[in-house]
C-alpha cells in the first residue's frame, strides 16, 4: 500500500512486465517468470520546464508590446514649432519630415500588431508545452519581427545622432540646439524600440531552446 501510494504522489505509473527466463541448468524445467515494473513519467520535468518557458514567453511578449506601442506613439506625436518665424517660412520639426522616422513608426506599429496576434499562440504553448508547430511558427515570425524592429531602430538612431551632433564635414548643424523638445522625445522612442529588440532576441532564444529539447 505504501509503495502504490508513493507512486501516485510522484505521478509515476507502474506497469507490471513478465520477464520469462528459461532454465538451462535442468532440462525440461518450467520457465522462471520474474515480475518487474516499468515506471513512466520521465517526461514530466521536461513538460514542466517548457511550461515555465511558455509563461516567461507570454510575459516578455506583453513587455515588448508595451515597448513598441510606446515607441510608435511617442514618435507619431512628436512635433515642435519654434517661436520665431518669418513671413514666408516657419521653423517646424515633425517626425514625417524624416523618412527614417516614418519607417520607424511603421516598423514598430507592425511589430506591435504582430505581438498582439501572437499572444494566443503563446497561451497554447503554455497549455500544451510539448507542441512543436506553434513554437516553430512563433520562432520564424519572431525572427522577422526582430529584423524589422532592429532595422527601424537603427535607421532612426542614425538620424537622432545627426540631430544631436550634426556633421561638420557636410555643414549639417545640430538641430537639437534649437529643437530642444523634439530631440528628447525621438531619443526616448528609439530607446524604447531598442528595448523591444532586446526582448525579441530573448524570445527567439527561448523558442529555439524549447524546440531543441523536443
């Protein structure tokens, strides 16, 4: 009774197996039957590990959604007008004046929408930790989202660098000396996008590790 009770508590299933051994010492003797048990449940730790990976995956996706949404929202609402202007010209800076910033906005918005749509698949990986198809799909799409977000953040970071420092060789002045509200907002958006990129790298590594343990 104690052994069966301990087996139920540990989650193992004992299966009796009859091992038939022939006796060669005595001719014509009946075979010896030995009862052995085979315990199942060896995959329980692996399933628990993958379920933990799925929970971490879901939390990281929510964090990445927040980062990309904040980056796109801040970039899309960034605009500044200088208080001085002439009769025919007004000094204004907006994100849509720079193609790199427009690409940044579109790229982060696409990544945010994708991460929202990937949440049900992440939940499926928690409920069914041994599933392969959903993890493979998430791995491929996460890699594409990582490439898009990295490209958008890098392009915007180059423009932000020029806005802060300028380029004396081409006589490009540092715009942030005049537009002191525009530059901090776009810089914060770029930082948020790079944070989302780092989270996507972790998601790709987790998905690859979970598939490798199958």
